[in-house]
C-alpha cells in the first residue's frame, strides 16, 4: 500500500489533469462530465485529509498547527468555488468564475501542502505509519 503522502500527491496530479481537461472540453456535456467527477474528488479528498491526514500531522509535525489551519482554510476556499460554480449553468461565464476560484485555491493549496505539510510529515513519521494511513485514506475515499 502506498503511503498517505504518495496518495495525496497522486490526487494532486489528477486534479491538475482534470482542470486541464476542462480547458479542452467542448460543450456543456463534456464540461459536465469532467467537472462532476473533479468536484466530487475535490470534496472527498479534502474530507479524507481533514479526517485522516491532518489530525496525524498535528501529532507529529514540526509546524503542524499553522499548516493544518491553513489547509482547512484552503479546502473551504475550494469548496466555495465549487458551490459558486454549482449555482450557474455549466459553461456560463459565472460558472467559469466559480471553477477558476476553485482552481486557483486548489493550486495554491497543493503547492503549500507539497512544500510544507507533506514534507514535514515524511520527515517526522515512519513509513509503516504512513502506509497504514494510506490504507485508511484509500478506504475513506471509496466509502
């Protein structure tokens, strides 16, 4: 089982690819197909991090409290963008405003998390623990 930090990075790669796929999508049906999957994954990923990853970071990290507070704020900014998009017809200018809000918040969050929280956690947490958390993270996302 991959460790939780690798699973989080894998999701980040998926987010980058899916946001790029929105740029290439042609028409409302194609946009809907990409966005529905992406919006769902953004929420499940955030909830999994908040339930499994960040509580463990608080126990083990060097700068964990600041990293956790910042990450949860970022998650809420992403959620706000997704909700904003959801209030408008897919493909409309206001829908794109919400998508871009979520995208920008997500991009900022991923950079900070990769440079700070994930690195902090890898330095301070044995691989066996990270692998156990990886199993929990995967199970959370599939339930």
